[in-house]
C-alpha cells in the first residue's frame, strides 16, 4: 500500500479506527511526522488532538540501546535489567535523564505554545505515527501514555514491518496498521511525498485543533471529500493475490464501502519498467478513492519476468492476464462496474482486454499510453476511452492521434500543456488525476 502524503495516510488510517469513536479517545501524534497523520485521524473521529513527547534514554556508550524512556508529567519508565546488564551507574542514569528531560520540556512547550497537555486519565489513547521502522519509539510512547493514566492504549500507523507489529502487539492493547509489507526497508519508500515535517507545521496543526471544537465522529463506512464536503464511500486497501490464470500476482485492492458493499473498481495496468508501486499511478488511485471509487493495482509480471525487458512489450499476454484478473475480481468481490487505467504499454494491454466482446468494461483511461500497440483491435473497443498525453511528449502524442482515428467508441484526447511523458512537471499529474476521476465518475457510475 502506498500513500500520497501524510494527510492521505491519515484519512485512510482514520477509516480503520472508526470503531474507537465511541470510546471518547484522545489522539496523540508522535512529533514530528506523526502529527499530520494524527490530525486527520482526530478530525475524522471527532477527538481532541495532542502530541506525545517521548525521549528514549540511551546507554551512555551505546546511544542506540535504550534503557528506558521519559514523558511529560514526570513519567519515567526504566528497564532495570538493561541498567544492570549494561553496568550503568546511578550517576550515569541521572545525567542521561536530566539532559533528556530538559530537551523534552523545551520541545513540548514549543510545539504546544504553552497550552497544557490533554489529560489521559481513564481514556483511550490512540498513539499515531507516520510509520514504524524498529518500533522502539512507538513502544516507549505506549509505556509513557499508560503511565500517564490511559485506560487503553491503541497504536496506529499506516505502514510497518511485520516483525515490529508482532512485537508492538505485546506493548499496546491494540495495534492498527494498514500495511505490513515483507519487503520493508524504510518508511519513506511507502509515500509519494515524505518530505520533512517542520516544527512550524506541527505547531499550526495543534493550534488549529485546539481552536476548532471536535466535530461529531463520522459513522463507519463514510468519509468526506476534503474540498467538496460531499460524503463518499470510504475504503481500506488490503494486499491480495490476484488469480490471473495459472499465476498468482501480488496486488493492492481498495474496495469502496457503499451501502450495498459494492461499487465501481478501476484496475490499473502499469507500463514498462513499472509496478503496482508506481507513485504516479498511486497518486491517481488516491484521487479516485476520494471520489468513492475502488482500485486494484497489481503486478502484471512476476519478479522473474521483469528481468527480461522484452516481456513489458508483450502486450497480448499482458492483456490476457488483465482479462483473467478481471474475471477473478468479479467472481471474488462482485463490483458494480469495472474500469481500466493504463499507462504506457499498459494502456495497450488495457485496450486489448477491453476489446474482448465479453469484457463489459465501463470505461478506459490511458495516461501517456501506447494505444497504437493494440493495432487493429482498437476498432473493437466499446468502452468510452479517454487518452491523456503530455503536450511535450510529441512522439507519443502523434501515436495517440493516429490511434484515436481507429477508435469507434466514445472517445476523447486530452493534452496536458507543458507535460512530458512521465508528467513530472508541477501540477501536471494532478491534472491527469482530475481528468481520470471525472471520466470514471461519469461513465462507471452511469
């Protein structure tokens, strides 16, 4: 599972935490990166927001090894076993703690701008971070909030390695993590935008939460479009194994939680040299989620096949896998309608799959695609098709114009001014996402 940014991660995490809205929770963000995630969670749950400022106490000659942690209000958690085994003297403990407590007090006062911390006594504390690597800081935070009087401690993060989550389940009463990928190296790999969160942003978010009274918590199964105030279906993405004929392909599925449990799902066919983790496709998928559409991003090639570059241009076998995956999706989840979003060579595979007389595809969008590779089958496509090309991607633009002339379905060619093939220029990918959202919303919901 990939996230556009911390705000996107927070909205998705909130959907998985709605069962806690009736427990009168307090949401606590770990500064700094955890606060933008926690802000979205607090807003969705109608809960107060605060920071949980924790300082690990490191062994003097081996700072990475913690022998305890401290928190506000004089909270002090010490592992006597580590102190004894590391042969730390009482003077060393006192000096490390003194330095840490001074830094902790300064940080807490700076971030809250002098406001008192939210009392935790007898309440459910939801500790939120933007991701977990080793889990050491998260575990220390859980100990601190429990010592501050929380009756129940829930740890929540968008992404973490499986072993860290397994350990943290022994530290918190409940752990909620949206994605636990086995191939985990760093939290930032799972975000399109993982830029540093400055203190000023944390201060502003805490101040905004303190000024605004907490709204009533939203009911499960609904979310709010950030800029439109329109209630749409919410989704939680899960890792799946897609049945594509004789193969099982790794995928990430997000289903809209409509009243009847069904809805429209857009399947992504990535281009050459890409995968389901493509940040560009992830950005488009996030926009579709906000419009209430489900998505399925999956790898069309196995890891072994990806090493042979000729496979990425074998559009007919890829189209066959896409068709097989579509049948699996329909038999397993019964979506109301299905659309295809194809990029580069994946667009040709999507059009070939849509050309099957039994495909029943509701709409197709091609981003910087190579529809020409679908050849004479273009005339068999019946699904409304949108071709989106960058204005500076002149060769592909001409190929799309030629392919458009072969289409017999409802179609449109939109050119994004100033964009090159990968839509890396500021604002151009946002325009692609908006065009795709409007096209799918119009045709899949019809």
